[in-house]
C-alpha cells in the first residue's frame, strides 16, 4: 500500500496525464471497481487466476484490489494508448506479476489463455473482448454505463438488459446496476460457449 502511494507520487511528479490520473482515482471509480471485486469474489474461480484486463486505463483501483483479494498468478494489462500504458507501468512497477500490452482490443488477434477477462471500458468499444481468449472456461467480467456526455463513449447501454444482450455471453452468472448519481454503471459476469 505505502509502496503504491510512493509510486503514485513519482507518477504525479512526472506531470504527465495528471487530470486523467486524478479522474481514475475518483469516488465513482472506487465504487465501481469495489463493486466488481466484491461481486467477483462471490463467483467460483480458480485459485490464483490469470487475468486479462482490457482497456484497463491506469488500473488505479482495480489492480491493487485484485492483488489483495484474488492473489492472481498473472495480470495482463491492456490499453491502446501508449502514454496510458507507460504511466500504468510506472504506477505498478513493484508488481512482478503484471505485464503491459499496448493494442487495440477490438482489432487484436493474439489469444490469451486466461481464467478471467475484465473489461470495464465496454462503453468505449464495439466488442467486449471474448475473441482475445482461448480458454472455454474463462469468466468474463464486463462493465459499461449510460453516460452519453463523453465523446469516447461510442457504445453506451441504457439498461442492464441492453448490456446483457450486447455482451453475447451464453451463460450469465451475475448482472446488475450501480447508480452513481449522474450515471448508472452496469455489470455482467458470465461465460461464452465456443
Ligand atoms: C476512460 S478509460 C476507463 C473507463 C472505464 N469506464 C473504467 O472506469 O474503467 C477508457 C480506457 O479504454 C481505453 N480504450 C478505449 N478503446 C480501446 C480499445 N479499443 N482497446 C484498448 N483500450 C481501449 C482508453 O485508452 C482508456 O484508457
């Protein structure tokens, strides 16, 4: 924890992406990621899972929360933005079980043999990332929202049901909505039969 805060101060002193990094540590970010991890802990998951995080941004809350609760074997952290990836590398550099992967998740063709795929940026993409995984038992953990006021939100959902349909998962083990004042966050967890 203290090591993480030390790294955060190094990142902030670099002066790059400071407002965006601050946004990633907002209260709504914390609520959304805590909801995810608390719900994930209640699912049947293999011990020390390998996890692919798609469109992971800086992983500000998600990575430490996952490390504390699931002790993952490995985290593959993806984002398409090179400056986001370099900041995330710096922020999490004391974690030896993380690798960083810069690619467009909607176009990438490499497959990852992971136990869990997490994509909390589904409102930014037209696909959720199931094509990136070659494990039929992978648990997909997906979040989206109904906030239309961000030009990056190219694929919002208006309801939980709409988001469930968009994910195209064949088995749903959880779906729900988290009201966050100015927007709703939706979450779907499930499996995809090949
Ligand atoms: C604003 S951030 C995170 C938003 C999300 N609501 C959350 O709370 O986690 C969205 C991230 O998705 C990344 N992103 C957008 N489209 C992507 C894509 N096609 N492949 C990979 N990363 C993508 C962006 O670079 C950005 O870092």
